[in-house]
């Protein structure tokens, strides 16, 4: 393996065959590590992921192999040089993706479904429409390939298939995200109810303690051993009134929401994947964004319509400008979503560390027979942290799901 730590990548690769992305990957990796080593790493990735040996590669398969090689380079060359290599590789792949449509994986095409009766949930309709569009694009591509007179339209049709497939992926992901958000809302409500129960215990004990101190002070005043009035007595009365008010409000909340929440949902800890979001590269994701693929299809269709005059045709120029604008918007959206995921991941990690410390304190106080008020105070704080951890975990999972829907890897 070369010790430069930099990839020798070009925008295009000569001599591409029926599997252009695999060919690009092999030819792009060979200068860095030799043809034999490159083939071995590609085959290892195929075997580890149980991909069919003859599966044609697309951008996602290439990114998976690049991540494997990145792991090897981090061990051999260090993080800085491996990061530089991965940046160069993903930028080069992004350029290549602008010229090569991803392969259409052979799948049985079902007959176009009969019209759906009105009354179905409105948010199901975009998904149904995306499926029909994808099926129609696949049929159109087959028809174009079977018609020699339309051979020049095949490239635009391939982009159409890739765009409709990306749009279908997006709506499928939106459907999953809708279910995920509903599950998250139920679990977060359960956490809020548990937080309210912990707060109720803490407030109840606090009120009892303040009532006891107030009675003691009143008894002392009657005996003449304490001044009849003063800032301390006023402060205690204010604290007691405030805590009684908060206790009443908390119990009112529990009366309304406790019967609605399934508190067992809070027993299931959120499953957050271990993923290095700081190492994510968005150049490939931008080219997989549904809107970018749709704009690229429009450009290729305009080029086909213009024929030999494509370099001067205003339709082509407009399509190129539209594509550049869509790429810019997609990059901005993906970057914002990635930044959101990173922020929630950071908060999740920090709160989880604090929560582990608090859970140990709860165990220590419980085992040592600490006073009930101190234990209730720590238990309430621990429950609040659990609720906050769940919120950040849920928002992180939703952001990752959105990244996937918009072309993330």
C-alpha cells in the first residue's frame, strides 16, 4: 500500500464495461495499493456483506468499500492522511457520478396497481405515486432499449430510472420516519410521566419537610425562644406555598396524562448506532439526492432534444443552471441535517456519561439508607436526564433516517 496517504483519482475511468462503478473503483484503487490488493479488498467487502458475486456496483457499494479501505489506512497511515485520502476519493466519486447513472438492479416488475379508492390516508398517496412512477420509468427504459430509433434517449431514460428510484426511496423513508416519530412520541410521553412521578415524590417530601420546619418554628415562637417574625419565616412560608403549588400542578398533569401513557415504553432504551458523523462526506450524498437526480435527468433529456447543437441550445443552458442551483440547495440541506445529527449525538454522549454517574449515586444512596428527600432529589435528576437522553437519541435517529432518505450513506 502506497505511503502517500493520497488517492490518485480521476474524474473518469477509461475502458469501463458493463459494471462501470466496480471498474471505476478497481482502476481508482490500483495506483494506491496495486491491482491484486485492490481486488482482494473489493472481494472481501462483497463476501462480508453477503452481496451476490455478480452484483453490479452502484455509488452505495463503492462508498461501503471505500469505508473499509479507510479503516485499513487509518491503521497504516494515521487519521490525518487517511482522512485526506477519503476526501479525495469521495470527491472523485462525486464527479464520476455526474457522468454515470447508477445501475438498475434487476427486480421483478409488478403490474401497475389499480387506482386506489379515495379515502386512503393522504400521506400514503405520495408513496403510491412514487412506486407507479418508478415502475413506469423502468418500463420506458426497457422500451427504449428495444427500439433502435430511440437509442439516443437511453442515457436520459437511465437517469429517469435513477431519479424515480431515489424519489421512491425518499417516500419509503418518510413512511418509516412517520412511524418512528410516532413511536418516539409515545416513549417520550412515558418518560415525561415518569419524570412527573419522580417530581411528585420529591415535592411531596419537600412539602412535608417544610411543614415540619414551619410547625417547629411556630412552636418555638410560642415558647418565646424565637423571634415572632423575620425574613427567615417569610422565606419558609414562600417556599412552602411555592412547593404546594408545584405539587398541585404536577398531580394535575399526572391525572390527565398518566392514563394516556404506556410507561413500559420508557423501559426500552433507545438503540443508537455507533457511527462517526465527523468522518461523513456529503459530496456523494449530494449526487444521490432525489432532486439532483431529477435535475440531471432533465439536463440529459434537454441534451437529447438539442442533438448536435447542445452546446448552444438555451434549454440545455437553463437545465445546467437549474442543476447547479439544485446541487447547492441539496448540499445546504444535507449539511444542515448532518450538523443537527452531530449536535444531538454530542448531547446524547455527554448526557449519557452524566446519567451513568447519577445512577451510581442513586444506587449508593439506596444501599446506604440515605434520607428519603436526598434520594428523591437524585432520583428526580436521574429521571430528567433519562428523558433528555431519549429526546436527543430520538432526534439523532430521525436525522440519520432523513439523511438516508435524501441520499446519505
